[in-house]
């Protein structure tokens, strides 16, 4: 078992991300523009000049990494590769290794992540058909990962990518994934999505919790994101007034969110504090499929929902929900993101378009010497509170 992910590496001596623009990998894949920059490297869009197919490329710097960081890099690629056999997981196409950098070629999803599709584009919320379809796809992807012994540990809308005009989603970012069925990595992931058992501030010696039920709890928060455009609480712990209110009354979410009675029953099974009693993914699928309605009109809930307005960045969008009938300490302040045994080689999963790619030295590279790109760390998501008392989201990956 690898312990909690190490700190991010220093970046002294790394090339500027823009310096690689125009670079041609293996004589055919041209790096076009920067999609994002993280502690471990940079993500680019790239186009195959022979097929005109566009990919995303993670350029993962090797310099400045400690052995422990290198092991985490290897683990992310290996677990992503194993999971990518499922159609709702972003495909890992090819790995190319050079002296200073590992290039990971993956499926490109031009419509961005689920977070931005909810907050900036207003998709899914209020559209029960689309919300149900998307959530079932995420369930299928996570169920497959669990079936092969992979637990994601950072499920959130930022880590779900969107295609096909919002109708298809793909699970991404395995930077915190593990194959440990039982783990002692407390506080791993983003606080909005962590289960109560994952959040012990001072874990007892030799204490641990099960990885699968923690993923299932995260799925419940994503379900609220999809259907209501909100998070149920800021943190599932007794310091959070909204969560305490839910603990006193399991139907509390119906008073602050426009969820149907059917969806409320699903959420009660997911948000079961005892992880041994929490719903399985199979049970959740059956309940979601049998739901006639996921949401009701917000006017029937007796709560005020701030009107949607465009924002400069989805990462600063408010997932707040203010309920004027409740005392301030029960305000549903719900800003949210909202978004391992290894050893497989990569020779059998190559895209036919890229199967002949070679590294810069001219020889084909199928090395297991992988690297990780994960802007998410074991740290928590951050939030601030606006003047109207509604907590607002700041980027959990910044």
C-alpha cells in the first residue's frame, strides 16, 4: 500500500508550458494549445496530422520528483489503463517516454467537465431524463472500477468529462485511486464529497475505513449536483450545521432542495452514515431506474434558489441554496466542486491510430515507467462566503 499522496514537486527548472507548443511527437502528433497546468505537468490538445483526430496529451515532467512521487505517477497511469477498458472511462491511448518527460495520450473530450456543464451551461438541472442518464453512466463506470479492485477516491464533477452534446460522460483523473479495499488515508479527496468516515481529523492508531462505501457517498453528492445544481452540505461532519440537521431529520434535504420523494429515498440510502449499511451500486441503479421523477419545482420546496447567472469561471460558481425559513445556522451552504496492485503493460490497449507512435529516440515505448498528472491532491477544496451569506466555490485544484 502506498501512503497518502506526497506533496507536489517543486517546479524550478521546468520548461514553460507554452514552450512545447508546436512540438511534434513521434513525427505526427502536434501539440496545439495548453488545456491546463498542474504541479506535475501540463495538459495539451494535440492533433494527429495523419488522421486529423484530436487528443489530449499530458506532459508529465520527470525532473524534481522524489522516488515516492514517481511511484504515485506510475500508479495513476497503471490504474487508469486498467479502468479505461470501460466505455465510460476516458481512454488511455498511448504512452511515450523521453528523458525529461512522459507523454500520456488520452481521449479528448472537447465539451469540458461535468462541473462546467452544470454551472456555466446550465445542463442537467431540471432535466430528469438527462440527469438520470448521466448518473447511470457514472454508476456504470464506478461499478466497473470496483469490480476490478480500483477505488477512485476523488469522485466529483471536475473529474467527469463530457461528450456528445452532453449525453455521454467519461470518468477521469485516477491520481488518488487505490486498490486498497481498506485504507487509512483519511482526508483523501475533496471535502465536499468525502464520506463521514473518511474525515477523521485525528485518526486513532491503526484505524481504517472501506474504500468502496466512500466512493458511493461521493456518488450521492454528484447526484445532488446533477439534479439540483447544489451540494447537500459543505462537509459531512458534525461541525457542519446542515449535515447535523440531516442527521436529526433524514428528510431534511427535501426541505432545502427540490428533490422528489423517490430521489429523497435514494439519497437516504446513499447518505447512510454507517458504511456497512450504505447502498450498493447495484441497489442505487435499481432505485434510480425506478424513479419516475427526480426533482420537483423549486417553488414547492419553500426555499429560495438564487437565479442562475453566467460567471467568469465555473470554478467560482456558487452552489449555494438559501432557505429563509430556517435559522442562519441551518442554511444549506452548498458550494461544491460542482466536479493498488499494478503492473499491466500498455501494449494491448493502443489505439489503431497511434499504435505505431514512437518516442523521441525513435524506438517504440511501452514502458511501465509512467507518471501522474493530478491537479487534485490530498488537500481539501476551498470555499469562501459571499456578502449574501451563500458560500461560493473556489477551485479545488488551484
